C-alpha cells in the first residue's frame, strides 16, 4: 500500500481564480491519477500524471483548465484554473503501486467555488 | 460512458440483515476491484479478484467474480452500522491500465 497526503484539504475560492492541489506519496510510484468526484457521484478520471512528460487527459478535460505537474515519482500537482461554480467538487489523487493494479487514494481536496 | 454498471444505487438495510450489490461489465475484465468510501471519506481499496469464478471473503464480506469475468458481487452478512458507506466496483478499461468505476451502491443501516 501507499500513504498519500493532499493539500489543501478544502478551500473556498472565488470564480476566476486558480487553485493548485498537491499530492505527496510516501514511496515512489509509477502511476498517479487525478479524479473528480461530484457530491453523491462516482469517480471521474481527469488525467494520468506522467513523470517527466505531459499528463494524459481524459475526454472532457484539457490541459489549459487542469494543468498537471509531476516532477518526480512521489509528487504531483493539479491546478484548477479560471474556476467557476461548476468546478466545485472533491478532487482526489490516487496511485497504483508497481506490484498490483489496485489504487490508493489521498484524502481529497474539497473545493467550493463562489 | 461508464463501462462498469452497478446496482442498486441505494440499499437501505436493517441492522443484522444481509444484502448484495452487483456489478456488470459489457466486456470481459482482467480483474475487478472493490472500494469502500465512508461518508466524508475517500475510497479505500477492499479487494481485487482476478480469476474466473473466484470467491474471496473478508469477515462478513464475500466477493465473487463471475465465470465469464463480466460480473461481480459483494455480499454482506449481518449488516452492522460500520458497513455504512458507498461501495464501488471498478474494472480496467479494455487494453488499458485505467479503471472504470461503477456508480456505487450507497448503504444506510437502520438500527
């Protein structure tokens, strides 16, 4: 397994601003993912954070809106840019360890955009 | 759209009763995973099934993977208040490493 921390745990932001969410893992991992979870909904994959190269985005998500960095095998950031109330959600990072396919999630960042 | 379908969406259970949640895929899955998310929490990995017909138990939880590897179930016996939460199944997309999560079954327990 892996221990994952996320910062901030929650934030209230004004529309038009940007927020950067950090994800830190206690061990080196190959795969890191960013998800969005609307209240009462399932998990939607935003992108796969690739170390040393551009993130791989899912349909409906673009780099200009959700730029992602992954400078090393233990850290990644997700920025939610030019926020609108529709971006209010929980943002979760997860990792997949090299030995198995299961994913381990960070505690999430609860974002409210006013 | 979602590859993995999950039913029911909600399950209201009397404490001490049993219930089952089901997961179905349109394609054969290499594996199926189950996660639990407590209210206000994040998804926590429970188990992974890989083999056709596989059955695994964790105390009062029994997980099954169908013979065709297209469906799975989670059966909980003697439900307790600690079982409250949303249970998600997830399977990898075809020829991909990414997971497709089911819609989840949200369980509430009446004491």
